[in-house]
C-alpha cells in the first residue's frame, strides 16, 4: 500500500520552538478575542496549523507534528489525499450543492457505501441524508424510531457520547455538558455499559454473577422496573469520547437479542468508530449483529468535507415528506470524495492496514502495562486509549493524562484526551498511516508517559 506519508514533504516530526511559538501565540490570542468560549482543542494543543499532508501537520512557526487526532477521526485517509482532492476538484466544476435532488455524485456515493455492507443488510437498508453533523444524524435516528414505534422513551448507556445538539446531548452521559441547559429532552434512561475496567455495577470478575445486559433485560421485563418499552436503544460499539472502550461481545449480542425479542429498534452510533476505524467498515460487524439503524458521519468523505447519514431498515421508513430536512444535506463535494475514498480503501487494502497497524500498536504499547499509573491499554484497529489511574485508590488521573498529552506535543505528536475526568489518552491516526510513522509516534508516546509518570512519582514521594 502506498501512503501519502511516503511522499509527504515531512518524514519526521520536529519541534524547534517553545509551544506555542510566537506566531501561534498571535493566532491563539486572536482566536480568544473573536471566537466562542466553547472552543476546545487549542486550549490543550496550543498551536495554529498552517498546512498538512498525510499524517503530518505544520504549524505557523514551522514545527511539524505527527497527527494522531486526524480531525477527531474525520481524516480517514489523512490530510489532503491526492485522489480525494482530485475527485472533489472535478466535482467542484459540476455541482456543489444539490439539496435532496438525485445527482450522479450522490448515487455513486450511495452505491459505494452500500457495497461495504454485507449482502443481506445491504438489501434492506435505506438512506436518509441529514444535516452535516453526526449529532444531527443522531437526532434524525431518534425521530425516526419514535415515529415508527409511536413510543417516546429512549435507552442510552453511561459513558456514551452522541453529540452536542439538544437531543443528542440528552442521550449523552456527560453530566457537565447538560447541567447548564435546563429542560432537556425527557424520557431518557441510562443503563450501565460494559466498562469492565471501572465496572458500573462495582463487580469483579470473581464476583460477577450478572452483567450490564442482564440488568437492562430485567429492568425492561419488570412491570415495576420504571422504564416503559422504549422507542429505541442507542449504543456505541466502541465508546469514543467516553475513553475508547470497546463493548464486550456478549454484552452487545444480548442487547441485540433483547431488542429483537421486544421489538425495540437498535440504533448503532458509528459516527466515530465507522468507515474502517476499527478494522471493519463498521464496528458492529465484529460483534456478529445487524442493527436496525446505523448512524454515520465523521469519516464518510475521508477528507473532512461534512456529510452525515442514517441507514435504516426499510420497515422503519414511515416518515412524511419533510419530516427531517437540512439545507446542506446535498453536499456534492463530500459525495464525490466519499465514493473515491471507498475505491482507495479497496485498491490499497486500507482495512488490512488498519488491522496490521493495530497489531503493531498492541506490541509497541505492551510495556505500558508495567507502569503503575497505567490502568489499561485498549483499542480496536486504529482507535486506542491509554487510561491513567492513581495506583493508591484507582481514581482517574486526568491531570496526568493531560500532562502526557502536553509532553507528547512538545516531542512532536498530537493526541487527544477523553474518558472519565479526561484520564484517557486517545489515538486516532489516519487509517493509511505507515508502519514507520506508527513506530515513531509510539516511541514518542511511550517516552512522554515514562517521563510524566516518573515526575508524578517523585511528586508523590
């Protein structure tokens, strides 16, 4: 496979200035003056980006970084992939905005996406194009299920993240996001997710006589359980913002069996885990299930041009015309890039690369298990999290994770933090990243962790 990293103007990271550099500091000051206080990434990653290629970005001060954030998973083929740029450029001269009219670019995109599904699932799925964000697609999925079932309640899971719109925020586990916004969407019920590193039921493997799926099942079957039969159950196969937590296979399968038996549509949120991120086109494929609704967005175009869709079983298609609209649902540039991205995935065996690089990361990070401050290293494909916890009481060590992020940046690697108390360092590189870049990035990260935990231990002594 030929990666853009092999023809990038940069082959290795280098940081020649204190961060932020002087020009970055100017841009950050302007951002603080002009932009909303809700901005997030530059607060912990204090750089202003000027250009990028493949897995690398260069800031306005000339520093070069390996980008293992990749637009929060949006840039599945890295920055400025030439085939996707060419497809978008060609489309730019034909049609850019098409509302929901049928167009050749849209039909090609639909056919490309359907071709990545298993035949049985492919034959029964319909598309709905939403506004340009994953959160809007989540809203659409909830509206669809409520309309189709005539029911109003929704079951979500603790630790899940589904977006920041009013409805998506309501089914997100993050309480701090919801507290400032009164009168949230009602009828949401949260159940434990299979997060065994921090068991939500406070069980250990030796004492576990039940599990999260069993608790959900008993609650829904109990006439005094307090939860009406819901319109939908929404579930992430891998909780992304929640800390890169892959669901246990038995948990997912039992939830799917339960929803089928009770006639509850199962919505799988693949906004972050979809489009090859975990080594299959959608993560649910690894669990041997077929959902009723699939929510996809981030990496659908492969290059960051926004598009969001829900794919759903034809039996749910009960909407009236105009039931869910969005002015930018006809983004022809995203359609052209997305269809080309599928061709690149097949031509270059990108899914095979995801699996190989995932195995490489497993080996490269194996030594972290010996660090007393590292409680767990986990992931699927190219979606990884390193969780930090205080070895004395097991509490989340968010400050340490943030310090690791800062030290990695100073060494030339961009990573994100997330999870409970931001105690998880997260890796989401481009899916066509090379073995050489992964080796360099992992060496930087391991060094940053060793340095940060060593200094932490000295402070604690």
